[in-house]
């Protein structure tokens, strides 16, 4: 779920927030305008428009709008799993859940872990993606598709499959990683079993899995950078670093923005990796915010979990909006 | 000059190849390991190719996990989700781009809102909703939230906006109804983007974990990733078995991707850059 299902989330963030904060700098959205259809009996076709939208509106209402509102309300109640079949028989407890949250050591740890994870993984993923894209875009022609395909594979693979495989790869005795380290005389750590290395291992694994996506976005963006810019820079005697800083990075600004917001929004929700690989351990060192909420769901503490989810949603929304303010194109 | 160019190319290919070893290494290790005995997986120093190729891990996997049932579950869920997205996302996109729709902007706003809400925020209330409807532990419950994905609406809208309005208008002048125009004229033009959308939703559905894990309560309703995660939670010694499980889960999507990758890349580029 963290791969594709959260992918759209960030794409949406990009478009949605971009419109509200950078109005006028983007092409106007064309939705809802159909000049060709405005003359021939519009009232009947307006009805048709609602009919065509009905499946989406039904699913949205039942599975998104209603649950979103219910979740907001639930955070102020003492709802437990035993109330699930009779959701209206719960008591309102005001701000109790939220007060408990801010004093909950485990939740605080989860928030700190999530912050570290996002701050470490986002730039690492972008850097790897940019490096791969620039290597592929540096004039080579043979095997280009082959390498691009290979680098993209982890991103389309089931996160559960990857998590199970990596748990074994990082096994202190039987895993490939420590086998290779031993071959060069290094005694590798216990990775996922050591609280000092567990979260870092997840950071590297996640960057490994996701950089192919950023690479594809950067490749598309690099192809639209005019070659003349680089030729002019060559004439001026600019070195590789100067060209990268003064041409590549500014020209890739929209792509960098998209990948930054997209990745950060996705990584803030990381859940499957610790769930399958560490169960949040050792000593809560890999417990993420989403996993902590998931655990509240597992233990039946719905009201408390919903309150935590409300806080997480608020943070993600504020964070995405802030990223757009800082990073939007300067015009 | 020519030599410098060759040297540069050689360096580039070397860097790309080293990168590929890091990316593909874990996959190769998993595939080869699934044909090794547990003793060999633990052996020091490690072997690359299996000393003796065994299929016992796969046989054990079929014993410990009802592979046929859970694969069938994954397939049923994926087929429903893909078919529903192809049809319903296109319908919304048609309403948004080709019909006079005063509320179109508002509807598209809801699409964007749905994209923004993190899955974990909805998990508990969505489950309560599904349970209240009596749909816990059913296919209907598993597919319900994914029937019309916002990414799908987004992709289809992007594509349909570029189909000339004159085409639709001409058909109207000829007296065609909207459903006829939609199915006979617009959808056939959308084949490439429908392929992209079908592939993306298939992959999303096949790889989905958290929601199916929550809704499916009996083992007979598990999808492949749910069954593998459950096996991995119980199994701490028999590594070959788990590696075989990983191969069974990841192979269908990887094959599909390798053969149809250009549709994926188009989708990413469309979603990311427009």
C-alpha cells in the first residue's frame, strides 16, 4: 500500500495544494468546462454528468467522506472494537484521547521515529533517483531501457515480498549482507535486531525500493532541458558541478518539488516495512506513527487510535502545504 | 578525443552496472535461495548457485499456505478492481471534460481530497463502516474502497481533456446519445491510457496489504501478501520456505511489468509532470 496506493496521495497533494497556493502560476484546470457541449439541450446532459459521476460519488461518500467524518468524531469517544457493530452506543470523552496522546511515551517515540525516517529517507531517495537519471541521460544509447527497467523493479514489487526478503537478507548469521561483510573481514551488526541500526536499515531499504520512481520522473524532466543551455555553459567553460548547480537543479525544480512532496507524504505513512520486518522493535526503535495507530486498531482501542490518526493527518496536510510554500517555482 | 569518449562511456556503463547489482542482487539472492536447502542458506561461506537444486521449499509452501485459494482471492479482487476502475474512472473523466457540469470543479476537488487523505487515517472508520454493512470478511469488503481510485480519474481526465471537443460535438449533431458517444467514440480513443490505468490498478490491488489484512479474517479470504505476511510471522527457522513464498507473490507483477513497462512509464510521467 505504501507504494502505489500512497503514490496517488502525493500526486494529489501536488496538484491540489499547488492550485490553492500557486494560483496563476499553473495552467488553469479544465475540469467542468465543456464548451462544445453547451448548446445542445444542456439540462439533460447536466443530468447525464451526475449519472456518470455517480459511481465515484457513491464510493467516495460511503468509504471516504463518511469514514473521514466518523474518524474525526471517533477521536472524541471511548469507542472500542466491541462497539464496531453498534457504533452509536459510545460515550463522548471530550479531549481525553488527545491529552493522553501527548503524554504517551510510546506515541512520542513513534512520532520521533517517523520524523527521522522521513528526513533521512526523502533526500536519500531523491539523490539516488537523480544520480540514476543523470547517468541514464548522459548520452548512452545501448541498454538504456534495460537499466531503467532494472532500477524500477523494486518499486513495482509487493512491499510484503520485499520486506520478507530483506528481513532474511539482513539476518545476522544467514543473511547475504553480513556474509558479504564477513568476506571482506567486517563483523556486521545485527541490523534489525539492534536498536541502533534497525531504523537506519529501514531507511536504506526504503530508499532502495523507491528511488526508481524518482528516477523516471527526473528522466522525463531532464529530457525537456534544452541542450543549448549546456552547450552555452561549455562555451563559457563551466565545469560539471557548475552546470549541475546552475542548469540541472533549477530546470528540475518542479520535478524535485514533486518528488519531495510525493516521497515525504508517502514516507510519513510508512507502515508495512516495520510491521513485517520488526513489529516496531527492538524497544520501539522502528515503531512508526502509522504502526502505532495500527496497533491501537489491533488492541481494539478505536477512539484513541482515531485521535492519533487525526493528529497525523493534520501534520501531513500542514507539512505538504508548507513544502509548497517553500519550494514553489519562483516567478 | 574518440578515446576519451569511449572511456567516459565505459565509466558510465560500469557505474550503471554496479547500481544494477545492488538493485537486482536481492531479487537474484531470493530466487536462488528459494531452491536451496535451509542448511545451505545458512552455510558459511555462502553459495551463489544452489549446490543441489531442490523444489522442496515450494512443496512445503503449498503445504503450509493454501497457495491456490489465496492466489485465486488475489486474482478475483484484482479483476473486480481493474474492471471497475477502467469503467468508472473513465465515466467521471468524461463528465468532467466533455459534459456541461456546473459541479465539475467540486467533484474534481473531492477526487483530489481523496488522494490526500492518508490510508491509516481512514483504516479504523472504514473498517467500522464495512463491518456495519456486514461486509467484513467478504470480497465486497476488500474491493469497496478501491473501486474508483482518484489516480485513475486523474489520469483519464488528463487524457480525455486532449480529445478534441469537436469530435464529441459532431457525434451529438448526428444524434448520438452520451452513452453511445462515451462507449463508441471516446473510450476507443483512450486505449493507451486505459492500458496504463489497468496495469497500475492491477499492481496496486495485487500488492495491497493493510486493508485486505484487516478485512479478511478467515484464512480462506486472505490475499497472497496477507498470507505471506502471516506465514512470515509464524515462521522463524524455515527460510527457504519464506523465500519461495516471496517468489510466488512477486513474480506475476514483475512479469507483467517487464512486458508492459512502457505503459507504466507513461503513467508516471503523466501523473508526475502535468
